[in-house]
């Protein structure tokens, strides 16, 4: 089995879990605004079973305390259910997200949205697709003409004013701002040309690993808030700015200037 085939199998298995359990699952708190459900755990179990069976020498880092860290060439970054709060409340905006790095650089990416039956895939140098159709970012050139999307980190109760100041800055400049509750879907939708840009603080590597490659292969750009490309896998997502590339510089300026 090739890694792309294993990725597809893992996404399919996890997607079946999320579909089957939707609307029939409780949750517990990891922290105040950070939930986990039985669907998270079962989805992760299915994904890891595929990876361990097909590539037992590969490393992996999964959101729900799943880790194998041996310094292997390949690292799987796994979010078995991105958008858990949505899912726990019966709000259908969640997905499975899996990114594969090779020597710290993105190699493969897959995001599956079981509620729309949309499968987003990318391979390094091979472009990005949604249900087999090639994706491309938008050609919007100004924030003033943009539809943007964002999210708020789990410390939002303590830093509400900080996050809202940045939201206000963009609201005053763009067509509008959306908030889906799933960073992985947000990135996939940048790649698909449904939104022009996305920013968020405090994400984790498993939240963004797949979306990183999807956006890049669809012709977009992903950096931190200083405009630097990501280089350290452990720091992926800490400050995430993804765009069609054309509005990237202007979005950076808005973030820099907001106090």
C-alpha cells in the first residue's frame, strides 16, 4: 500500500465514524472551551490502525494523545475530528484532517468533510483537488473585495479584546468575515476558492498540516504573522495566515497595525 492509498483509507474509515455517530454522542471537557467526544477517539483509533498496519515505521502525532516519535523520515499529523465543539452540539461543520510530512516538509494532505461528502487532497508538486476536481485559489487582489474567515483560540475568554480587535480591523476593510469553527475546513476552503484569506492564533500542528499543503498546491500562500514560511513542524499553526497570495501582504499589514 502506498502512503496516498493509506491516507485515503484512513480518511474514509474516520469519515464513516463521524457520520455514524453524529447526533448521538456526548462530550467531556479537556479545558473550558475544548471538548472531546467518543467520535474523536474512535476516529483516531481507525486512522492509527491504518497507519500502523501499512507503515509501522512511520511517526505520528494525533490530537487525542496519540504519538510515536522516533525521528522517522515520515510524520503523520492527525486531527480525527476538527470542529469538535460543532460536532458535539449537532452543528454539521466538522472534518477529518491528516497531513504527512517528509523530513519536516509537507508531502501529502487529506481533509474529508462527511457532511458535504467533500474530499480535499493534495500531493507535493501534484496540485490540489476536491472530489477529483482541480482546485485553485481566488484571484481577488484587495482585502476590500475579500471574504475572509477566522477562528478564536481556546484562551479567548482571557484574550477576548485582543482577538476582537483584529476581527474589527478586518470587518472594517473587507466584504465580510466568517467563522466556521473548523480551522482545517477554513484552510480547505481557501484552497477551493470559497474564501480569500484566513487568520488564526493558537492552532496546533494537526489543525493545519493538511490545509498547509492544500493551500500551497492550489496556488496560495501560508505563513506566520511576520510573513515567514513555516519551517519547524512543532510550531505549525501557532500563528496562521493563509490566503490566495494576492491579499497576503495587505492582511499582514492589518495584523501588524492592530493594537
